[in-house]
C-alpha cells in the first residue's frame, strides 16, 4: 500500500516537473516570437516583420488587446458590392470616377473564430473595396496613408509610369497621393500595396479588385467578386487559413443563394501568397472562363481553373437543377483550411435559361 502511494507521489512530482519545464520553454518561445523576426521567404527574399507576432493560440494571453475585432467585414455583403465612385463629367464628356482610399495598419480582424490578426487595410477591410469603372473612364483615387508605415496603391492594368504606385512611396501619418488614369483594359485586375517588403504588405491584407467593364457592357447577371486569399497568422511564411473573401468556411456555413437558369458571373482573383498556385473547382457544373476578363469570348469551358499569384479571370455559368452545390480549392489542403463554399440553388421555374438567351448555348 505504502509503496504504491510513494510511486504515485513520484509519478505526480515528475509530471509537475515536466509540465513546468514545458510551460517555461513554451512561454520563452512565445516571448521570443514577439521580438522582430528576420526570415528568408520561399521566394528567397529576407523579411523582417515590422508588426507584433501574434500566436493564434496564445494571442489572448499575450496580447489582451487583440481580443476584439476593429474590422467590420461581412463576406456576404462584400460578395456583391461594387463601388462606382463619385461620378461627374469632364468638359470633353468623359466620365470621371473619384474614389477616396484610406490606408491603415492598426486594425484587428477576427480572421477565423477566436483568431485576431493585425491586418493592414484599404478603407478598413480585407480585401479593400471593389473599384469598378467602364473602359475609357478617368479613374481618380484620392489616396491617404493614415498608417504608421509607408504604403502605395499599385493597380494592374495600363497607366503612366508615375501612376504605378511603386516608386512614389506615400509616407505614413497622413501622406497623400492622387492616382489618375484611364480605365483599361477591359477585365478584372487586382490592386495592392507595392511597398517593400511587398510580400508582407500583401499578406497583411492590402489588396482589392478593380473591374473595367466593356463600353457595350456584359449581359445582365448575378455578379460576384471572389478574392482567394489566406492569412499567415504565425509568420512562418505559410498560410494558416485559406478562404474565398477572407473568412474560412464562411460560404459553407452561409451558402450563397442563387436561382436556377440565372446567369452567374464571378470575378475571381487569386491573392494567396507563399503557395505557388491556387485553384477553383465548381461542382456538378461547368463554367465559361475568360482569363483576365480581357476578351468577351471565353477561352475555356471547364469546371476547374488554376491560378498563380494575382492571376484572375471571369467565370460564367448557370445551374439547371436546384439544390446545394460545393465550390472549393481542389488543392484539398486549402479547402480543409477554409477555402470552401456552397451555392444554394433555388428553383426558379419561370426563368428561361439566360445562357441560352444571351449566348445561344
Ligand atoms: Cu503597404
């Protein structure tokens, strides 16, 4: 009896010693992680983090201020929200579209339930607002950098060198720059910050979508924007979460409502860093695909596209049968870490196939 008692005692003491050792090692690790870290990225560039390191598990313990989101972002609202700017006419009749974009780098976003991450933002959200214009319009962006680091806006598309947002660094604490260019070419393009290290400014969230419509327009459709993105919350140059429009599993838990025989048009942009490719697979259907959206004639009829960084395009499809359909990364690791969604297709018996009406297919 006595012997087994002392055995239990010894076992308990050993457990306590091991646990304490583990605790201190762990805590030291976490504290060490809070200091500036220098690491070499997958692409070979040397990065020094300028923000605080937030361990997703211990964020609450070490950074009690990071327990509340300061970002208001609704993926369902973002999905179909297009910003056309303040519209006026120039003396020669050209349409001028003015946008104000404010950069900040102190926002906290709940990027996954319970995981609070310091994002860098355009107009307070990740992704930033979807900017939309028609080919030939003048786009004027009044850019204000209210952040604590230099930032810029670099638009993909065609514009003069000084409007490229690369060498004209906009200083922190209220720096301003006006980007002005003619909208073009037709298509879907990303915009993002281009201050070094660019990788960090992108993975922190400084990106958005810029759509240029053809003058003649595209056929009416239920239009959506999907930014394929991820978050590296522990700064090891690997993403911890993946998503369409920032929040992992959001459209799986909140299916996107669409109707049978209605033309769906998705502007899809891949902004995932670190991983060389991303992809998108649509279930029980195929879609017409316009790479970069620059042509009005689709290049592919497929159920699967593969996209590298900033690669993008326009998808068009409709569902014939009502029901619940998945769409997700066919890189299964990404879908298991959040990049998965559902279309809830509602029956719309009076609607004739819009694909057939618009394209004769
Ligand atoms: Cu930046």
